[in-house]
């Protein structure tokens, strides 16, 4: 496989998402057992499934797939039921 073909596959993956997350922060969610799970707090835009209006503030489900942090603009993250492309991150740290 040539390098261009691999690049095309990466570009195709960038279009396979349900919505865009803007002003996002990667956070830890602790359950009652003390387990820590990654989630993202963000404004959702262009939800292809029609669940939210543009600009609605959400907390994703537990992130099941993501690139190795630090996350950046253009990365794709996946929960059990959704995939998101990351837009502009928040300039606020959430703990």
C-alpha cells in the first residue's frame, strides 16, 4: 500500500462522525466504586442524528476510543453509541 492510500483512509475517517464538539474539555468521571472514566464536556454542533440543537452543552458518555492524549483539533473520539470530531478546545481547565 502506498503512503497516499493510507492518507486517504485517514481523511475518510475524519468524515465519519455524528457531531462536532466545540469548547471541549477532557474530564474524569468517577463512579460510586471510585473507578475513573474519561468523558468530554463540550458544546455540540452539527449533530447528524438530530439529538441536540447547535450550541447545546453536553457531557458525552464514557469515551471508549480516542487517540493518545493530548487530544487536539480534528481528533475523533468514540463513545458506546456516538463518534465526535473535536473542534476548538476550551481554554478553561476542568478538574
